[in-house]
């Protein structure tokens, strides 16, 4: 079903991040007025600088863990502000907890005042190291609250809980997307995630670091597919969580091999210790997204990885090799 949402005003938090910036582009393309918000601790203005000349775009440099004020009307709020990689959780654990909990509470309050529909970015991390495979939305998860990922996982679980509470208690229109591993242009080369880590290593001529024996699995979704799923969910009337991801599952060892082949690097794989609580397997069950949103991913991994590699290759040298560049 085609919706015309031109002229609607949308607040996107985490607007300068990987997913937030792609959402800004999508809602601009739909003719919306887009208010981007970001505190820029993990986001980068370079992801949205092309939007600053647009009249329908405005940007607030703000931390949503503090009271959020936006003048004027809002039709939709999409809460995508959060660190989202294990390296970030270790570096900024308290901010990670706050943006998912206090930040979500502030934005739910804002949504109520504005009469806006609120969509929150939840995650496959709510399933923890899953004992059910593939993961469907009825699975409650297997999370270690005090492990290194606990600050993210529990903030996101709290986020879902408070969002449902605002839905049932206040009658707020809410949507919950559970995002599985996603990749594409505008990922941070240094965010520690497998794909940018491997591609960054290929660019710098370093060995490819596979954690553990590489038998753990993930299922990678190209960003354009994810954005389409989120867009459809926002405009649906479905308030329960929906998994959005690509069920095409692969071991991390095979994934590293694919990247070695794609990039043509002659570096070898080196094995490093598996981080604590690293999930052994992950694959979304997308039956619900198919049934309710008529959505499924379209971009094959080979194509998505090629596009992502093209993007990383265009980055300036000081982004790819910061330390060596600075010491020149
Ligand atoms: N990983 C790896 N080498 C790296 C970075 C990550 O082998 O340099 C592994 C990591 O341990 C995990 C998988 O790749 O098993 C996916 O990691 P990512 O951080 O991309 O996502 P997440 O673990 O949050 O799903």
C-alpha cells in the first residue's frame, strides 16, 4: 500500500549515525519535514551534510537523555540514537544505558505532547545469546544483564517495556522494530563491527581478525532493505515488535573469506579470543514482517557488500588510517 506522507514533520534521533542518516534521506525523499537530532558522540555530520542546504531539513545538536524540546508540530518520532557496537558499549556504557532508557522516556513524553506516532529502534540483542533458532518475536531471550553487552541489551529491553507501557496506559501510537545485523555505506570504519573491521583491515593491508574459531553465525541485512522495512512498519497499524533483518545466515569465518575475496587483499586471517557473551548464532525469523508488512529483503549479500566496499574505498586517508596519517 502506498502512503503519501509528504508535508509530515518527522523527528529522527541519531540522525548523524548510520541508520539515522539513511532514515533522514528516506523521509526527505518522501517530501517530509525532517528534524534531525544527535549529540555526535558516535554519529558524524558528514553523513548528513548534504541535507543542510535543504529547506525541509533542520538539525539539533542535543543529547536526548536530557529534556528534549522541539518547537512546532511533530507527526512521527523515530528514536535511533544509541551506540550500537560492542566496542562502544565498553567505552561509553553509561551513555548507552541512558539513551535507551532516559532518552526513550523523554521522547515518549514528547510524542504524547505532540500527538506523534513513536517508533523505537530495538534490536536482536534483546534475544541475547539465543537458545531458540531462528529467533521469532515471541522468544523472550537469554541476556546476561551484567555482562559487557548488558548495558545495551537491558536498555533496549527497558525501552521496549516503557514503549509498550505508554501504548497501553496512555494510548500512544507506538511501533517497535527489532533490528538484526545491518551493513552498508556510512557505517563507521572503526566501530569494531565485523564488516567495517574486515574491510578496514583490507584497506590498510592488515590481517583479518576473526574472533573465536569463526563458527559463530550472523545474518546480514543491507541498509536499503532495512530502511524499507522500518518505513513500512511505521506506517502500519501494528504495535507489537517486528523483526527486520535478512535470514541469510553465514559463519563469521566464511564472512571473512568472502571479504578477502571481494577486496582482493592478500592478508591472512588471524584468530583472536572470542569476546564475552558473543552470541553463537543469530538469524531472524521474518514470518511476521512478511505477513504484516509484505516485506522481505531484496539485496543479496554479494551486491550489498560490493556497494559497501565501494563506499569505504572513497573515504579519505585520514579516516582509513588515522594514526599513521597523523604521524606523517
Ligand atoms: N567479529 C570478528 N572480528 C572482528 C569484529 C567482530 O570476528 O574484528 C565477530 C564478533 O565477535 C561477532 C561477529 O563478528 O561474533 C559479529 O560482530 P558485530 O560486532 O558485527 O555484531 P554483533 O556481535 O553485535 O552481532
